[in-house]
């Protein structure tokens, strides 16, 4: 196609998504003041991995996804999908997308909606119908397959949206807050589907505020704060092995200091600095008490993200309101 930009780096390697110096500036109000959504974002997402994107509200996660899916154009920089510019319409055929707040034609049933999307992707009739039945059963909506979407709960619509994103078995699946509005059962279902897509060989790129899910699912994670990439890597490499504190569970009225976390009769759980653990255990034993448990608590993804937000400094008012 005329005007297509091919990223040779991505085309010749296993890089499925690549952004180079991605920048997005919005004109926010009547006075045309600039609001920076992204600033120099460089990312690579590899074939067959689950890639998580995390950050606070306004960090630029959804802006990044909108650029990758062709819903917005960057102010500067480039983004590539499977070696081709993300502005190239052909890339949409190999991509599945679930927005944060999906909206579908409410007069259609789930089966009718998925059939519509299957036709858009030129799926053969027999394969399309088999795939629709399979996915509706997989997300627990077979009983409601012919019910109008206007009667669905938010969580049920989210499940239908996930079905349409993976209906045509795309090479790349992009999910913006896929756990939104789901109960614990629905979240477990989405987690399983993400892992199934990776097993199939697809690349899954998703954003989420539920950091425990990101930590459990992702092969690698990108941390974006105020439009800038603050860190990227495996969860283990981002978290490290630092012990934040230890929890000491003791039985008996023994004074070893520390912060009281909870009490259950004579059993207390205390929070102590790591360098106080040995001293506290000795004090309990010498005083005739019992040490029931000593648990080191290490950093998690939430602690890393909060640390990056703190290091980023005060909020820049020129970025307020950017999603």
C-alpha cells in the first residue's frame, strides 16, 4: 500500500509492538494550552509474551493504546505493529482490541454481535459459528447468547468484549483495563483467557490498575508515570529482592518493640525492620515466649509503582486530565 512505513527492526525480529520517541500533546482548552500525554516513549513488546502496562490515572496508558490501535495519531515519534506503521489499516486485521469502556449495539444479542465482528474479519461461516459457540461457552454466556445486550450487566458486556477481541485469533491482543467491572470469578476467567492466548502463541498487551493481576500474569511490565517510561522488565527485575520489613508472630506477653499489626488472644503479629529480626527472636526465646512465624515481606509491584510516582516529583499541572 502506498505510504506504508515498514520498521525493519521489528520486521526482522520477534518484536511485535515497537514505539520510538512516541509523543502526544493535546490542546486542552479554549486558550490552546498544551497538555502532554506522552513524552518520548520507547517500548518493545516481543512475540508470544504477556506485556503489562501500569501507571496512575493520567499516566498515558490509554493514550499509548489509542495510538497503537490507530484511534489517535502521535504528535511525534513512530509506532509499529508487526513491522508496519500502526497507522496502516492492514495492521488491524492481525490485532484484537478491548477498550476500557466497550460500547456495542445494545439491540443485538451476543451471538449477533460476534457474528457481525466475524464478518468484518472475513471469517468463513462455519468457522465463525463454531468459534462464537466456543467462546460464549468459555466465558459462561451460552445461556444468554440470544439475549439483547441492553439486558446484560457491565461484567457480562465485558466478557462479550473479550470474546470479540480474540474471535479471529489475532497475532496481537490489546486489552485496556480488561478486569474492569468484573467479579472475582470474572477476573479469574480473564486471567485464564490471557494465559490461553499466550499458549496459542499470541502476544497480549494489557493495562490494569489491579497490580496483583499484572504481577501474576505478565512476562514483562512497563511502568509509565506522567507520560514517561519509568521502568520496564520482568516483575522480578523490577521488584528486586529487597526485604521491606518482617512480620513476627509471637505467643506470650513479650516486649520486643515493633508495630502491632494484629492480636488474637495471646498471639500477636508484629512488624519490624529487617535488621531487628534476629534480636527480636532472641528476646522472645529468652523471655519464655514462643516464635510462631517469621515472615519476610518483600517489595511488590505496587510498592515499585508508588516509588516511581514519588520520584517523579510534584504533579505538573499542564498534564492534568490526560488519560
